[in-house]
C-alpha cells in the first residue's frame, strides 16, 4: 500500500467509523484511479451475497476518496466534499469480496470543475464508479454520483 493509500484509509477509518466496521480497505491509487476493497463477511445479507447498502456505501466512498486524493495532489485542502445525488444499478450479485473503482473524469470536465471552485468556492462533479466481484472486471454495481466541493 503506497503512502496515498495509507493516508486515505486513515482518513476514512478516522472520519467515517462505519468504514472500519465494514472492513473497507484502500487497495491502490494509481494513475488517477482509486480502488477500494470490501470483504463479504462483514457485509453479508440473508442471501449470502453482499448487502446492497454496503455496495452503495462502497460506490459512494470510492468517488469521495478519488476526489479527496485528487484535490490533495493539487494542494487544495480548503473545501468539504459531500455527495449530493446518486443513481445506482445492481446488475449482478456480489458473492465474495468486492472491489470498488473510480477513474478520472474527462479532462475538460475536471478543468471546468476546478475553475468553478476557484471562482465561486463551490463546484459540482459527476463521477462514475463501479463495484465488481474481486477477480472480475464485470461491474456488479454501476453508480453515478454528483459530488459537491464547497468552502
């Protein structure tokens, strides 16, 4: 686990205690892609698959974590990140450990977000995240979340 991953896991476990109880771990932060992992045992439902609420949390948190780390890289630490809205779909069950993933939005969208924040002290960014069964690239969950950064 690299320094950024350790830092983010410390922030998540310290500021959002639920992440500790869920067993959430930061897998890696590479080339502006964040991956988190969630074990089945702490998040199992009555069907022996992963609880939908845990999957929702993972989908939201990987976007939140992505934005937090990206802003930190740029030295922007004067804002608060909140999820404003989200849409989720669960096309497949998660039958073991889950891996949540968030990659960078397109560069034009990112630049527009930063410019808006610098001008107004508030900006919105939509991030697309997925959650898959560990060892698979096929999304078991797709999520589109609108995050707000404000001073």
